[in-house]
């Protein structure tokens, strides 16, 4: 299992979750956990996904970033190990 952390942040609008989840499904990425909230018009979503053994994390990250630009949000995708190292106390 290749766990990735995906974060999506930006102004709320219709279709953000649909666009991201459609891309993930089309690329064989399984959503393991998802949390999203809207605070004062700002959308924030964090996902833990299983990208399988063959998924190219760099490609997924780049394409998700492009989708984010297209819909007006910022999307980051990184391997779980990198995320954990960056956020440990």
C-alpha cells in the first residue's frame, strides 16, 4: 500500500470534491479517509489515499496541482512518510 496525503484549500465553490474524486477514481486511487470543512467561505479538505504500488506520486501531484489551478484551489499531494516527517513535533 502506498499511502498519500492530499490537501485541498481555497475559496468554496461547487464541484471541488467531485473534480478531485473523479480524477482519483479514474487513476485507480482509493480514498481511505477524508475530512472536509468550510470555515467562513474557505474550503479545506484532507484525504488519506492508497495509490497502489504502481502509481507515480510525482505525476499524481503534478496533475492534481493542475486541477487545483483550473478550479481555483491549491492541491498538495505527498507520500505519507514525507507528510509525517514534516509535521512531527
